[in-house]
């Protein structure tokens, strides 16, 4: 049996000195292939300026208003809290949401004009109620942390992911960068 190179040139595939087929592969995360092939991978930056130091405030949310699913790849959290301060960030689901400032997600495939089916809002003016906590992240001083979900956090129709923050110092800027992809 002869194995050809797969390019239609009729050349034989190469075999190493120990009689193994000489191959290579490239592996990227699912979000890369969705961005490249489907053009439906997105990023959104949601920002809060802490109004009252030490008080929990609503930072932003992402809600699936489309017909498919939204897969959360990661959430990066950044705080400008002074070196001695602590910022707590809560990730919540199943909350009722209203208000805020609308924020459009940016397509990661810059050659695509496809827009996201996610509704994204950020502070000020957000109201959240009810829901379930998925945990709290603590950031010390001015820092950044990325929480990987590896596309396993999936929002179905009308599902909401909300983010709350609590910095010790008034005026602290807290940014949540959500990277996600969509499929029908």
C-alpha cells in the first residue's frame, strides 16, 4: 500500500528512519476555529468606576438573545485598586437584569461584519436581582486575573451571566473582558 501526501501531487508520504509516518499537526482552541471558519467569536469590555468604596456594585452582564448558544471562553478581570486594597468580583447566573449602558461586542475576526447575538450592558445604572453565585474572585492591589472556562460555560436563550464588583477605594476602575463564541 502507498500513502500519498494528501495534496494531490502523487508524491509519497515521508516515513522516518524508525518506519513512522512523518506528520505534524496544529492544535488551537475551539474559539480559534470558530473565529476563522464561522466568524462568530467575540470580545466585550465591561467597565465600572467604583462609586462607594467597600460597597458591592453591578459591573455588567452578557445575555443570550439569539437562537443558538453562547460559549464563554474566558473572563479577564482588571482592577486599578491601590496596592493596599482588595477588589472582590462575583460571577453570577440566573439574575433578573435591567438598565445600564449598552456595549457592543467586537468580532475577533476583523474581516467579518457578523454581529453578536449577545446583549451586553455595563455600569452605571444596572439593576440585578435574584440569581445564583458561581463564585468570588479576589484581586489584591492593581492587578489582572483571567478565569478560564474553556468554552464550557454555555448560555442558552435568555440566559444571563452577571458580574458584580466591590473595591475598597472609591474611584477604582474595574474592567471585565469577556471572550466568547456563538453557534446555532
